[in-house]
């Protein structure tokens, strides 16, 4: 009888360990080396966005947990693409110099993706480190971008 209880206990522990591993795999797809990440798809190009650690990013991730966000981005000033988020997020604006690959929140409700530099007051969301094809993807004129959780 003790052997059956022992086997039952081992089976229970094994099932719980497998369950925890599956949950951690999903979290690890979005977090690598302590840096949270999102996916940005523009046409056939995919980019990984390394996220900042702030309230705005937390709110954005909560939105993305429900569904990916589609943005219609318009060219502005010859250095950025700007599009309405369709929601307002917490702002923590500061004066900053932006660089190609930076993604920021502007006025609490617009996402800006930079292909050149600018200085203004924004809330930084993150940065695309691998800029291969970034200029080509942002291209001339208006574009559509889809932001999603990594692995979705």
C-alpha cells in the first residue's frame, strides 16, 4: 500500500513539474537574458523589439495579451513613422535623443518608429537592435505594422 502512495506522489510531482515547465517556456519566449521582447512585423519583415522596463510597457503588454496591435503608420519629418495606438497609455515623457530602431510613445496614444534621429519628449518603449532591412521595411510613405508578443 505504501508503494502505491509513493508512486502516486511521484506521479503528482512529475505532472506539476511538466505544467510549470510549459508556463516558463512561454514566458522565456518573451524574455531573454532579463530583457522583455516584442515582435514587430512590417510586410514580410520581422523585427525583435527589446523593451524598456516601465509602466507604459507593462500596459502595452497587457493590451497585446488580448490580441496583436495593427498600426497604420505615416511618415513624418523624414525621420519617423507615426501611428495611432487606439488607446492611451501612461506617459513618462523625458527629453531624449532618438536613433534608428527606437520605438516610443508620443502624447500617450501614438507609437513612433524611428529610421533616423530626433530630439523630443517621449516615453521610450524599446529598441530594435538588428536593423537589417529596417530602412527598407519602413520605406517611403505609409506602412502597416503589427506588434505582437514574441511566439504568437
